[in-house]
C-alpha cells in the first residue's frame, strides 16, 4: 500500500513538475552582475514559476547533490528512520575510503550501531560519503548497485529525463549526471520527506557517543562560520564538489510568504580565484536579486554585524530602512533568538542578561530582515595574516580595515611572522605592517602572533628575540598600540603534539621570558593535542596567558570552556571558517572570542578571616585570582548580610588586611572584591566578589584590671572578666572562684589573688 501511494504521489508531482520548468515570469528583469556558475535555476516552490534560468537543461556532473536522491530512497524504504538501527560494517567504509571523499567519521565506529536518522545527519551535514554508502549498503541488502537502481527508478518516476546515477554519493564520472531542471524536481519532492527540512537547516549535529559535532558544509545557513557566504534568508539544502563537477549547491530560501529554490551546478573553483566557492556566492546573489525583483521588498539593515555588550548593560541598535517596492509604511518587529541571554524592546534597546550569544532580528512586514550577532560578556575578534583578503569578485584585495571596524569586530590578532630555521632568518608576514597600520588607524585593538618552529628552549628564545627586533624595525611607531598580548603559535607546527610535557613547557616559557623582559604580555596559542602535553600551571606561574584553539567544538555558554578540564583560557577560538565580508576570505579566517572581565565567568578570590591573638582585630587574607586585576576592595557586614560596607581599597600586590575597628562578642562577615581588568575596555571595571568568612570576637585572656590592696585582695576587677576567665576551668567550682559579693558597681572586692592567678594561668 505504501508503495502504491508513493507512485500516486509521484505521478501527481510529475504532472506539476513537467510544467514548472517552462512557467517563467513574463518581461522579467535580467541580473546586472556576472555569475561564475555554469548552470543555474531559481524557481518559486509554491507556484513553480521560474524567475531565472541559465543552462538549466544542460547535463552536468552533480557531485554530492546526489545525496538528495539517496535521502528520498531511504525515506521511502525505511519505515522508522529514528528507531531503525544500522550496525556499521567495514565494507562500505572501504568502498569510499582513499578517494578523497568527505567523511562523517563512521570509520571510527566499526561494529557500533546508529539509527538511520543519525546516519542521514552524517550524510547531509558534512556530506559524508561513508554515510551514503552505509545507507545504500543497508537498504540494498548488501548490494549497493541494487540501491542505485532504485535511485534511477525514482528519477524516472519524477520525470527526470536527463538524470542518471552510478552511485549513492556522487564520486563517480561523467556518466553520473543531472540538469538544474531535473534537480529542481528531485528537490521539490524531497521537501515532503520526514525530517529532511529539519536536518538540512541544522548548522551542526553531534552523533551519539562523539565528543565533537559534525558541521554543515552549507555556509549559507551558518551565521557564525558562513562569513561572506552567509545568506540570512537561506533554509538549506545540500552542497557538492568534485574536480569534475566544480562547486555545486542546492539551496532554499524563505522571505515572508515566498519560498524559493536555487540550483547551482558547475561553480568556478580554482587557484586563480583563490578557491572561492562561486556556487555559494552566486546562489546568494541570485536569490537576493529574485526577492528584490519579484516580491514585495523593504530594505532593512544594521550598521554593524557584531555587538559586544557587558552583562547587565544596555545597547541601542538602529535598523536602517532603505528603498521599498511596496506602498506600506515599514513597521519593524524586533526579536531575540535567545531571550535568556539578551532581550530587545521595540525601540531596538538590547539588555544583556547572561553570558552567551544571541541574534537580534529587525524584521519588516514583507519578511525582509537584518540580523546583528550580540555577544553578552565577551568580545569578537579575527585572526588575520597575508593570505587573508577580499575575494568576493574573484580577485584578492587587501583587507579593508574600515569594513572590519564597521562590522563591530572588537579586536584583531595579526600574524607577525616566523623564523625560517633552514635559512636561519626571520620571515615577516607579507602584510604584517599593512595590517597593523590598518587596524590601528581604525581604532581596533590588536595583538601579534608569532608562529613557533623552535625545537628547544634556546631556539624559542632566539625566535622571541627576532620578533622583538622586527617590532622595533618594522612598526616602531605602533609599539604602544599593542594593547593585547603577543601570542606564541604552537598549534601550526604539528611537532609539538609529539613532544613531551617538559619539552613543550620549556619552549613556551623560554619564549615568554624574552617577551616579558621586553615589556610585553605573552600568550601561548595551542589546541587540545598540544595542551595535553603542557604544564599549564607552570605557564600561569610565569604569567603566560592561555589562548585555546577550541575548534571544532561548538561553544556552550552555560559552562566554562576549560583547557585540560581545569584551566579557563584567556582567549578561545571557536571557528576556522568565519569571516567578515570585504575583510577576509571565508575559508581561512578565524574568529576568536575573548571574555570580558565578567562576574558570571571569572572565579572569585578565596577569603580567610580570623581574630588576631584574642585582640580587638581581625586579619583577612585572600588568594590572587588567575586573571588580570587592578586591585581589591575589602567589605564587611555586621548582623544582617545586606548591610555591607566597604572598608578599604587596596593595590594588586596586597593580599591581606587587618580590621581593628571591631568589638568583642560581635560577629563580622568579610568579603573581597577583585577588580578585574577588561583588556579591551579599560573603562569597564567589573568587581568579582569572593566567598564570605564570618568571625565572632571573644575575650578569653583579658588582663586583670585593678590594684591589690595591702591585704592581698583584688579590688577593681570586672565581674565579666572573672566569668570569662573561669570558663572551661575545671579546677574550681563557681562558688570557689567567686567567694565574695560584687558591690553596687559590679566590682568584686574580696576575690583571693591566688585563685585569680591560678585561673589566669589555666586559661592561658
């Protein structure tokens, strides 16, 4: 019955699709820009109207867009995608390995079982050829070609007259082909399959048992890693690439009530254009052009892509309203993707509530919208070098630092160079001076990075000395503009992952020693493989900062990012594919985040307090935190903990304070506030309060006050003092201790001196 219904559905879809590729818009406009993709088609998924067509009926190799049909056959063959399990076998892995194929990582899980749904994620997000082969092997009963026959039968069923499949993944030759028109038919059909739209619009997915995610290769949907490819209206679907096929992309986009599909086959991708993915660039361009020319449009934009806001602070975003092809007055609706991180009111005022990241959207009634990535409690930065530039037009241009500033990026780490040990000479990065100059002139905070190749501590010192020499020689006028640290890049040279802990630590500390002797702060930059072979405690003892390359893990702002499960890094890098349009090439720009001095993030100082030698004095001590601070404040409360007063402000090197303004038999609670330094905003002073410590002052060994008369009788001692001295003394009964009456003033007049002396000695 299921098979019969599939055929009936297919016939109905076929009847509409055979018409759709010829239903074109009359008197349609023509794009005024160049496209670098051979075959393209843009159509309305709801009406099948074709808005743009270029060589859409020409047969072309389709690469991994093949996997869309693989998904269809699996979805129509397996009844329960979520609960049907597949045990990973070696044979399908062997069939695709060694071909330069993209893999989802199932080769590391032979013998383990995954749901079909998990394997579909592995096929669609990272374009896993291993996942496609596993699915075909399973559904074909061990015969992959049987599955391929099912794919071709489905293509015939959908009216795809110019399509032929040789495999389930798209790695084969020119006999594996389709057209943009046929691929549109296949795409429209797959959108009805269970889970499909949910999967292809996910940026990442973590397979059960794995510790790091698989990431979607479709950068149109990724606002973090997408860089210049990110397209805010995109909703999917699938990328593809082989040297024969070029860059391919099937994408969908939604704006208001309009749903578009774009097919791009044969995108230019070569050394001449520095391997820019033109299938993505052209798809975003033509989709934007289509929305602008065939739908109601109101231009909405922000002046900035990124905004950093301190937790508890507010920031105002302005939505710019441009030209419109509708007569309605623009009405902007504001929203936040995560209101637990930050809220936004209908005037664009953002209130940062907790550590994290949210996307603020300003949307017009036509569906046009602009987004701004708001970072609460941390800064956004980029890591740049000479190989980074603007390739949007297929030609490399220098980094436009004005655009970097306008984007809202807060800081840049600029590669200074490395030491060429083969030639025994310092090699400065080709754009070192140019990038420093551009960043400084645009008031962007900068630090430097030096790529490490030293094999021992002596060589590390020599590298540091050469860097200092280069700074003095090439950028002497900018030395005081290095507001951030100099970073020693131990992540590039894979040799460091092979050295032992003592060797790596000695190399890092040797570089750090020279840099600090010359008045600069210093970071160590490395990933998990190096840091696991590093004595981080030794680095921190020498004030060497930690820059953690966190890729490919996805940041979780609900918990602290730690190195080796213990140390909180000063900076951590979270993607290797981000970028700023006009500022850096998409695939080789790295975005970093550096935490503000934020009380939600920083560990507080630990406080100890105790009475000083039974005197009217309390000594308060605390530890020095592992982050930059400018000093401390000492606080005290008495009774109600809400009644807190500041006692004193102290310098950074003072770790104790003695409070003498106290009374006996009173309890005092002490707090320490560490004044954390915000390296990028010196005016931002966040105080991190530590734990509290309560002390009750007692008088257990008070001096005897008064004179002894000629008869040896103490005449002026206070009753309270006697009672205090008598506490815990077991040698005497209360009657023996107090053998005389107190007078009307509370003064004991007839206590024996010997007893008093014995009490004092015992209490002492």
